[in-house]
C-alpha cells in the first residue's frame, strides 16, 4: 500500500513540474531554432550579443483563452497536491479523496482544452509572426499534451484510493452488523455501524446497539496515516481496552435478555461480544467460548437446535484444545450443554452435564454460592420432567436457602449503610466477574457504573426467573411447604427491594402494588402458618421498609405533578 502512495505522490509532482514548464517556457512554436513563440512572448536569438531578445506577444482572444486555461490547470493541480498533503497528515483512514481527484481531473481537462485550442487556432494566435509553414510546434506544446493523460490518470488513481484498503482499512468494510452481508444503511448516530436493511438495524438497536452506540465510535475510528508510532501504539492499547469492556457489556446484556426470555433480542448482543472477542483475542481463543455459549442458548430458546449445536461444537472444540481450561469456563460449557440436552429430550445426558456444571462451579466459587445453586435449579427442572418431585424439592430448598442467605447479607449491608451503592452493586454482580477479580478489589470499583448496572440487572433477571418458577411450582403442588413458600417469596421481596424496584408495579388481584410489598405480604402469610419461626420478624421489617419506600415514591410523584 505504501508503494501505491509513493507512486501517486511522485506522479503528481512530475506532472505538476511538466505543467509548470509547459506554461512558462518559451517554446510553443519554433522557427529554425532562431526564433520562437510561447504563451507570453515572441523571442529572437541575437547572434551579435548571443542572447534572446523577447517582446510581448500580441494578445488575441484565442491566445488569452489558452493562457487562462493553462494557468487554471496549474492552479487546480497545485491545490490538489496541497489538499492531498493535508489529508495524509490529518485525515484518518476511511476519509475521501474526492476533492483531490476531481481537482486533478479538472486540471487535465483545462490543459486538454488549452492544447486543443492552440492546435486548431495557431494561425490566429501567431498571425503577426513569421510564416507558419517555416516553423513547427515546440517542446512546450508537446509537454502540454503529455500533461493531459498524466493529470487524468493521477485523478483516477486518487478516486481509486477510495475503494482501496488505504481508504477502508481492515475491519472497516461496510458489512451488515448482524449477517455480514453488504450493507446499504448507516447508523446516523455513531456513523461506524452498517446494516443490510431496516429490519436488521431495528433488531440490533433493540438488542444492543442502543447501549453501545457511542462506545463504538472511538473503537472503529482509526488514526491518521502518518501519526507517530508511539501515538499509534497508545491508541491501539486504548482501543483494545475499550473492546474488552465492550465484550463484557454485550455479554452481560445478552445474558440478561436470555434470563428474561427475550431470545431473539439477545442474538445481536451475543454476536457483538463474539466479533469483539475475535478482534482482540483471535479466532481460536478460549475467550470466545462465552459468546459461543450465549449464541447457543439463544438458539435453544428460539428452537433452532441445529444452529445451537453448531455453536456448542465450536465452544467444545475450543475448550478441548485448551488442556488447562479454568473451572469457570468448564462449568459454563456444561451448563449450556445441559440446557441443549434438555431441549432435545436427552434428560440423562442433561443431568450428567448439570452435575459436571455443579462440580466445576463449586470448585471455583464454593458449594454455597449463587452460581453453583443455579446448577441445582437446572437439575431440579430435569428431575421434575422425570417425575422425581422429592429430589427436585430438595434441590429447590438448597437453591432457596443459598439465595436467601445471599440476599439477607445484601439487605443488612444496605439498611445499615455500611456499603456504598457502587460496592453493593459490585457485590451483587460478583458472580459475573472474571476469575481472579473479587468484590473489594480496585478492578471492581474502576468499572463504569453502567457496566456494573447491566451486570446487576442480568443477575436480578436470573434470580427472578428461578425464584418465580420455584414459587409457581410450589403453589401448584398438592403438598405445600409453608416454610419453603415463605423462604422463596421472602427472597423475591428482598430481590426487588434491593434492585431499586420497590416502586415497580406488580399486578395481583386486579390491584397494582409494589413488587417488594406484594411478595413481603405473601411471605408473611405463609410464615404465619408456621409457629415461632425466625423469619417472621425479618419479613415484617422488610414489609415496613417496602411500604415506606413505596409511599415516599408516591409522594415524590405527586410533588412533581403539583
């Protein structure tokens, strides 16, 4: 690419020099080598003094036309070269060379018009000079004709740079963000994302692009051609850091939408996470496995099991090529495989994968962690399909107990004010953090608030999905356990209260109340059936907190309306 750039620059300089010579030198028409005429003077060689004696040419309309056109050609070509130099040092890749190319083309056309006029009307231009039959065209006239194709070729080459990788660097091709087909639409906000049609643009906007639109601009906008190497290295490091953040954000958004059952909307976020991971880590890295698993689970939810198996095979093959794979990746792989086996009806295979999931998760996080208990929940769902309700109930009890302990710790820290909001969010989303990063470390608190918020929302969506499913199953069971019902509904009440959702509506019995308050009342109704239970006071305290928060929110809304 650098050779093409050097060739275009050299061609432009040579053409500009020839154009100057053709315009200013005194040899458009020559008589026997002793007398000649150019665009400005008629000159005769004096043998006595051995010098050229020149007089101003008699200006005719045709001569003036040639003069103006040649001067315009020089001006166009000079401006074109100056603009080109400015673009080299200031314009980033992907910029346009239209102006430079068009200036060169105009210079070629004006030079062509000047040479053509001089060819057809030289008798009128030289009417006061010697007889034309004794002379001939000079070398400046020939150079003017030579400039014409050189200027046109140079202009075309500048236009060619628009389509060449010099103007569109690797990774910046205009392809659809979702399907990688040729794109015809552009996001009007970030101007670095493209789509093949409006359907894909809308799907990407709803799925992920609305959250990351402005984050993509600095990542996909490259640096100037001739920036210093140190600046280029610094910018590359910044872009890579932003891409890693984008991987985590898009992964959290995809996970959240999966937990909410929005499988179609989760696909754009998972695809963005995969593409960014490929750019940062390569196409065979272990870091691609989480994105493959998200795409597989989204396709399982959509019923596209063949496509889900393809993504699952890619993830499994990548893990197999990495002998020292971490327990975190292994538990995620087995969990996704268990979901796929459940969807295909292979319940025994699903149980085996969920058992491996629990093993690897407990190895990384411990037995009493909310990550590990999600495997218990999935195993319980399989046992229900097999009609083994007793085993499923015991697993559900373990899930409820783990989440109750986790949420109680968070609620205690929240009500006592011993943690900041950022610390609380970091603790709540600790299960989503990469291995080696735990709540309380500097890496957690350096993350953007929006990033932590998205992860927190993903965790809340998963917890809400599990706890609601357990509540519905227990309420429909002929043998209801009041203590278990109270534990699950108390968990839901704490979850919605801690999520800042005490004012969010939850419809029950045709009345609209806060979710935290409704679940607290249901928990209290269940626990009152169990005498002298230790959960009674915590539930009553939470119900009072939820009622106060809901009332405060209502008062604020009324104040705003007034």
